């Protein structure tokens, strides 16, 4: 029976693979030593020097006894010149090469009449036969979903995509180095937790067969990192995945990467200093100047960054006083927010999100949130209605969240009880071990979380979170079933 899933193009390539194998050559290659990055070959060019490169064929011009090939590796592209005179013993293989194949080549460096740096190959080695042809047009809105599903093609078909992910890797490495230089220790905390805690979000639930117990993929590492403060680790951080069983959008993916750090004997003002330092340091090292494009916005990262009180911003953009709950609920009505069953503090925050956040383009520390929506935060000594918390907004997005951490076990226990009211019975479990840890005395501390995916979006100009996550979660396509 004919296999309809195999295209005529794949059949043609399969036939060439068989011809290569018939020559006694492994179509999928072996170890290949000595290859240098294409960019390095060009930068260190010397006429007549022996050189070696490996990569994917992205352009092939066959003009009879001479073939020009453009190879792409992770650094860039290099041209190969393949002549029948130099490759007489390999010419049968050379004529079987196609776009998408992986190839290694060794030979002398020279330039063509047009000045193109070229390796005039004296030896070629096939390193992987491509059985599917490269896409003709991988750019464009019509192929966006395909690009995400087939990232393995997207990365080499669109070099600017590869650049984003290399930049992401460098950004994360830089953040680690920055924090280590400040005396922070990197740690790892559990991804599977018996109690979902550390943030207000819907978790993913799994089951451990041997223990016969439900577990939650973590929504935040916060409560475990604070236990380490109790244990004497005074500066800790973790860069890892969190999981939240919520919606997908250009700014939300159910699994996402966070930097979360805690510093003993600090507060949210220290966290503001660290946040501004680390992001400005990244802008300086990985961006062209302090003003960056993000969609239609221009964002100025120049220091110092703006600080604005939550209540003042609500007054400015919603037109109502935070203390006048009747006015706030009236505003909620106008915004079509279903507020009648909500607590006052939640209504206030819904109105804030609807009216304020779209006005926060340049980096802005929104400080002093209502204490009622901050169960893990110390209250302000000046006004206990507010908590020592900030959120950093850039480009109309929340990027970071930080507290002066609550370390009073009795207050924390009471806040947990309030937070658990009305929750699903299976979720309404207090982390009593965390309360027990606080009873051994946790130092006063500042805590900070920065969304890595959104930060990379801002620093690369990518306006969808899917463009900075290698394999974003997607709805299953019919071809996957």
C-alpha cells in the first residue's frame, strides 16, 4: 500500500540517500574535527590559508563543473567553492548534494571575483542527509504556527530567530554571573510540591503512584527559598520553571522561567536597587543604547527609574480615591468588571490593572500595594493599609514583583487562613511546615521575582512570548494525533 504521508520530494531525496550509500558513504555522517565558526573564518581571513567548516547548505548554485554552496552554522555563513578539478574523486557525491544537507569541507581560503571569502574545497564530507526540503517561505504570518511547531527548522531557516535564543542564553548566564558577584548562591528547590503555595494561581496537578499522593507542579519557589533563609543561607537565588494552569496569550505561557532571589537583612528598597542594576547592566551589554524599540513603543532604560505609589496612579488614571470604595466599584461598573462578589481589595486591583498598566511604558516601580492583596509581605510602618511591595512595569507589562518579606509566624498564619477561605477544598491546605520554619526565626529580608521570558522579549524586541520560548505550548494540531 502506498504511504501517502511520504511526499514526492521526500521520495526523491530518499533516492539520493540510497545513491550516496551505494558509493560506500554513510549519508548521516561521522565525527568531523577541525571545523571553525564561519564568522571566525571570515574575521581571521588569510589568502591561501587552509580552513575547515561545517554547517547546513542554505544556497546551492550548480554551474556544471563548478558549484557554489553557502553553509550556515550557528555563527553565520561561509561560501564553499566546489570544482570538479579539485574534487574529481568526490564529484559523484557532490552532484547529489541538496539544500538542507549538512556538509563539512576543508580547503584553501580565497576570494571570488566579487570579493566573497570562499573555501575552495579539496575535501567534502556529508554529515547528514536532509530527507525533507527546506521551506520556501518560512517568514510571514501564515506560517507563524508552523514556525513554533517546527522550531528545529525555524532556527536555521531564520537566522534572526537563532540570534534571539543565543542572546537569551547569554542574558541568563550574565544574570547568574551578576548575582554570584554580589554573593548570592544559586539553589534548586522542588518542582513537585505537596502543597501549592508561594503565589495565587491555579496549579497543574499530578499523581505519584508509589506514594499514592497528588502533587502540584510549583507555581512559585518562594516558600522553599525562604526556608533557606531560616537555615542561614543569607543570599539565595533560583532561575527555573514555574507552572500555572492558566490562559495562553502573547504574554503568558503555562510554563515560564523566573529568577527569584532573597537577601537577608534587606527590604524592598534594596530589591529595587538590584532590579535596576541588573536590567540596566543587561541593556548596556546586550543592546544598542538605552532606548529600545518594543512594538510601537520606545522604552528609555536610562537611570534613575521612576517610582510611583499605587494609590497615586489609581487616582491619576482611574479618577477615584483608593479609600473611596464606592467610587472604585462605580468605576468597575463602567469598565464592565463583574465586581459584586469580589472583596474590596480585589476590586481595587482589577480597576488598577484595567486603567493604569497600559500607561506604564518606561520602567516604573509601582510601590506600596494594598496590604489585603499581599499575604506574604510586611505592612508599611507608616500606614498598615499598605504593604512594602513593588511591581516593576515596562512596556505595559509587569516584569518584576518584590516584597519586604513577612517573617512574623503568627501574622503569616493568620494571612494564610484568610487566603484559604473560599478556595477549592483540595487546595485549601495551609503550609504548616513553613509556619513552623518561621517560628525558628527568619531574618528580615527582601525578595524579588523577575520574569525571564518577558525580560528577553523587552531586550530583543520580540512582542510575543512564544518568540522567546524555544518550544511554547500550543494547541494540538490534527497532524499530531
